[in-house]
């Protein structure tokens, strides 16, 4: 049974690698303080994918072949967050802007996951 899943797992990994490079590079705005953070975005994508896949594999999904990945639809929201934080904190404190942006990204992702979880739990 496990041998029959190897092609699907291989295809899923290939798709995640291809998505990771393209999605990760656009995770942050390409201007100002964020201009050189493309590699960090790629790393964030892969960590997110691994965590999601572990959750799904260990029983967090009712779907047999669930594939963990990032939702590309949130990228404009992330850009709005990052640019808003940069304008509020000020670009004279790049470490503060980046740290605050990463916390905002993580918190928004946790809240999104919690919203989906609660929606399934209460079945609305």
C-alpha cells in the first residue's frame, strides 16, 4: 500500500518545491526594508508546508491525501500588513519593522487556522 503512494508523494513534494520558490519570493513587498527578504519568505513557506503536512498526516484532516501548503490568496494581505507596519514603526528601525512584521504574519496565520478549525468544530 505505501509503495503505491510514492508517485503521489513525489508529485506533492515537487509541487511544494515549485510553489515554495515562487510564493516565498513574493511573501514580502519588494520595496524598502523588505527588498532582500525573498529567501526568508521561501524559508517561511517551507516551514509552513512541513508543519501543515505533519498536522494533516497525524490526523488533523479528514481527507486521505491532504497536501499542506500556503494559501497564495493571503499574499496581498501580508503586503498590506508589512507596509502598514513599516509606515507606523518607521524605516529607521529595520529590525523592529521586520520583527513586528513576522509576529503579525504568524499571528494572522494562527487566527486564520483557528477560524477554520472553529468553523469545522461548530459545523456552520
